[in-house]
C-alpha cells in the first residue's frame, strides 16, 4: 500500500510579509520629489563664499580660429581740392557791431559741436576784451595760451602773422585803419583750415573778396 505524505504549506510569519497597506484615509500625503534634471548654473549668494562657475568662452571668429593675420587697413583717401580751400561766410555787421556778431558766431560754433581749440578770432580794430585781459599778464603768458590750443584764442589783426592756423577763423572787421579788411583777409584766409567767417560791412568785404582774395 503506497505511503501518502501530507504536504503542509509553510506559514509565513506576519512580520515577514512586508509592510501592511495602510488605508488611504489614514495615510499622510507625502510631498512628491522633483524629477532630477539639468542643474542650473550656480549663483553665488551674498555673504556665502563658493566657487562661481565660469562663463562659457566667447566664440572666436573664423579669422581668429584659423590664425590668419588681419589685413592692413586701407590707406585714407587723399583729400579733394575743394576740401583744401576753406569756405567763406559773410555775416553783415557794422563796425560797431562786428565784435558782437563774431561772439554770436563763436557761440553758434561751440553749440554745434566745434571744439574751442579749433577757433581763432581776429579783430581789425579794438582788441577783444579777453585778449586785453590776458595781455595784462604779459605776452609770454598770452601766447602760451595760444600754443596750448585748447580754447578759443582772440588776437589783434596786427598779430595775425604770429597766430597759427586753425580749422575755423572768425574775423571781426570792427574798425581800425583804412583798408584793414583788405590787409587782414588774405592772412585770415590762409590760416582758416575749413571755414572763414567774416563779420563786417558787406559792401566793403565783398569788394575785397571780389578782388581775388
């Protein structure tokens, strides 16, 4: 008679069955953890030292990457003949008002961006008050201001030969010996690099200009 062996299923202890499922009503909701992703660039906090991630290197241009030598800049074009000849502008004014007209011309030049050191003012009659004041300190100090070239310079027409050229020359025909504009205009024109402004009697100035100054 065959022997029958009864096999009993092993009983798993309750402690080894794993954690029990807690009912949803009594489970405390947990905050979901963020999904890992790319880390942002670290921003240093004030008062807290820490390494700062360097910025990515700047992109090099094709010329710098290949190591080629940049081409030499093109030579500036030669100035035209018309650029070498200064323009002449006439401001009608009497001998008594020529100095005031010259002052207004200087103010307008400065307001439009002209540098003070670009302007030379010449007078045919009484000297400008600024020139008279500076000459009171001696001619050496007066001409030192001229040589510095960083401000508007006022000179008498008799000193025009000593004055250096500047881009703009303003001539105030405010009297003086007869024929002063005719004598000063050629010298003033020779010292004007770009513009000569003449403040005086139009008929007198035009007669000098028409004579081929």
